[in-house]
C-alpha cells in the first residue's frame, strides 16, 4: 500500500484544525468554566472556613458568655441569699428586741401591779393598825392618862427653843385674844392652875385661858395661841404614828 502524502498532509491539517477548533471553542470554555468553578469552590471553602472560624468564635463567645452568665447567676444567687439572710437576721434581731421590750414592759407592769397590791396591802394594814391603836388608846384613855399628857406638855413647854418661843409671843401679841385650851377630859382646878402659870411664864405676861373639852382628842391637851398650836394628845400621836408608817412605805 503506497502512502499518499497529500492525503496524509490533509489529514494532519484536518487534525490540527480540529485541535484548534476544540481548543478554541471547547477546551478554553471548559477550562474557564473549570477555573471559575474552582475559584467558586475555593471561595466557598474560604467562606466556609471563615464561617467556621466565626462560628467557632461565636461558640467560644457564647460559652464564655454562658460561663459569665452562670457565674453572674451564682454571684447574684449568693448575693440574694446573703441579703435574705441579712434581712432575716435583721428581722430576727428586731423581733427579739421587740419581744425583750415587751417582756420588759410586762415585767414593769407586773412590778407596778405587785407594788400597787403591796401598797394597798400595806395601806390596809396601816389602816387596821391605826384603827387598832385608836381603839386600844381610846380604851386606855382616862383622867390618869390625861394627867400624864399634861405633865409631858408642861415639860415640852419648858424646853421650847427660843425661835419657837418668839413665834408664840408674836402670835399672842398680834391676836390679843384668850388662849384656847382643849382637853379630852375636864381638867381640875390644880391642873388648870399649873397650865396657866406655865403659859404666863412661857409668854412673859398674864394670860387668860378658856378651857373646854373635845372628846375627839381621845386624851391630852391642845393649846391655841392665835394661829399657833401646842398639843400633847393621843390623837396627834396617832396621826404622827400613821405619817411615819406612810413615809416608810
């Protein structure tokens, strides 16, 4: 078989034309498409990598924020617990203080009630004592006791201090009146004479005495010189006895 160079050359030319046509209209567009596709894939991969990095960063931020939030929640819970405990302690102390104050008030009221009851009992005992003493002295009262009280009064008159004597003399001088002498029982002439002489000596001058009886004195003598009063009576002794007891309560 002989080689036909013309045909061979034409075939080569056809092949080269075909290669050129394929490269011009097929290979280059395909390579361009592949390049663009590769670039798009690369861009997508880069975007995915960026998105993954952002997601990882967001995840880390979220985890950090979650940890911070949990820590803040724990701190808030501890703070709330501490505030509640402090408020509870404050209310407990306030309640204890109120209870203590209430107990103190109740104790004070109880002490006052006890003092009032004790005072009432003492007053009753004092009243009974005064009544008993008054009845006893009333039974013992008589002319003999009257004479003893007169002797005691005369002794007291002789022992009066100068200031008291001056007051009595001034009262007699201003009043210029009869000296009133009250006795529980009638005084005999001798007793009246002794008393008048003692008053004249006391007042340094003549004295007119007006004698009368007053059974409320129980026993003893009471002398009125103007607004001044001298006495030695069971009535006054009982009153003095009662005043002393009341002052001691």
